[in-house]
């Protein structure tokens, strides 16, 4: 069971506001390519693909054959990537050694059993292929602008898996840690745009704080808009295991 049960309203909010501008993902494109070494037609699993932003990016960037797997029916209905399959990290509906790599973006905190997920990924990813995990991990809040205005959300982040917990679980399934790096991204063209587009239903970190805490954070964010110019650039972790 994920931390939240995504319904149609959540999926709509996610599709409307969590798809990052492609021109702001240059660093992610380069970082993934360093570890994936993509060739046209490379078969990649997008596990927890949501509404399909990353599946589309990998298809466009690398001409990859991306298979999406998503547990939430509401997300699958809104997914822009064709042929997305029902499944989750503990039950990946693919044959053994079916993919060259796996991509897990901001979903590891929804996985109830990291050891089971690691075993499944060991089964479906070909030997030597990378598992690339894009996430904010417990104890590492510094890269997200969100926390400057919603500091209460750090309390939720502290319940997420840590890098040490994830690497230990994957080590038990035979994976070694290849890399941990921080990758910048353009999250919004300005703080004003970020405030206008913010939807609580699209963020686990915000859904799990109190209503009063959310209202206070939203007020802080709107108050800061006139004082801050320039784009909103966030940094997330990329953990690579092989």
C-alpha cells in the first residue's frame, strides 16, 4: 500500500502540475545517460510511472522502449504513455531479465517492502543493468524549495527511506551502489508560477501535514512571491545501483 491512495483528483493534480518543463531537465538527461548508456530501442522499466512524464522523456531523449508499470488505476487512466501495465514494486508484471534498466522517480517512499522490491528488480533487470532512483531521501531536505515555505513537511520527509536503508535493501538482493549524486532541475519559471500551480493533492509531502500547517505554508509562499525573482531550481538525489 502506498502512503496515499491516488484517486482521480490526485491524478488530475499530478498531471496538471508535476510534469516538469523538458527544457529544464538538461542535467537529468545528461546524468541518466552517463549511467544508462542508451542506445535506440533500449528497453527501460519506468516503475511507478504515474502520468507518464518520464516515460515520454526517455522515449524522446533516447528513443528508448519504455514499459510503464503503475499501481494506481487513476494514474494509469491519465498516463500519456501507451500500454502502461498494472503492477507495483513487489509484483512487476514482466519476465525475468526483460529490461536493461529501471527508473524509479519519486516513488521509493511509497514502497512498503524495500527488500521485496529489490528482489523483483533483481529479477527483471538484466545482470549489470542499472536501477536509477530519483528521490528526496530522509535526512536530505536541502535541495527542495518547498521546504523553505512548508518546513513542517520535513517531518514527513523524515519518515521516508534513507539512502542507507535503500542501499542496504538492494545490497541484500545483490545490487551494489554505483553512484549517489545531486541533480538540479528547473521546477518553475518563477516563484509566482510555482505558487499559482501548486496543488496539494499532487504532493505526498503536503498531503501528510495538517490543514493548518498547509495553510500557513501557502501564506508564506505567497508572501515571498514579490521578493523573489528568477527561476525555481531544485536539486534531487539520483541513486544508482547495479
